[in-house]
């Protein structure tokens, strides 16, 4: 997979090549720090790369049953959301080296994922000719100091 950088209008220059995926890639996303990016691929993996060392991925995140078709980092960089083509969305904690994840499992083809600008909500587009939908998941907060008053 080769990545290009636009230096001038209509002029592209290769800035780096990454190797590791086994098939076509569908999605990519940049971490807010500008050094990390993720690629989603038909080979059922999402690979996380550091531009300072493109020889090896930082992490290889494996899907359950389908291609990684949609990839998004949260605006604060704490989470990486990876959506498979069907049934599964994975939310990885970037601060814990992508080792801790939450898996959202439901039935349906996934059109894409997005996060709200404040990172409080995750939206999943579900593709269906019968009943397409947009699912919204919100962060759960635990305000222990408020719990003592209840």
C-alpha cells in the first residue's frame, strides 16, 4: 500500500509505503497527533502505523468475520473505532496500546461509523433495504461524588 501526499495542486509525491495487508484496503484515518494512522483492509485486519517507522505496524487488530471497512479516531485520540462490513464494531483504547477493546455486536450490514465532535457519542450507520438505521451509543460516565447524594 502506497500513501501519497499532496504537495502542490495536481502534483503527488510518494511519502512512504507500508507492507503487511494481504488484500485491498477500504479505510484509513489519522490520529489527531499526526504521527499515527490506521488502515482497514479486506484481510479482516486494521493495522495501526507510526509514520516514524513504517517497517512494522504498531498493532494488528483482527476482526471477527468481515473486512474492516470504516476506521475513525476520536478527536482526543483516546479511542480507535473499527467497523467490520457486518455485525461488529470494535472500540479500542489507544492509551492502553490497543489491547483493551469494547465490542458492539448486532445484526446488520454496516454503512460506516462516526464520532461526535465532543467524543460523547458513537454513530453506526446500518444498511438494510428494509430498515436502514442510525444507531447512537453514548459514553457512560461514573460520577462517584454525585452517587453519594443519591
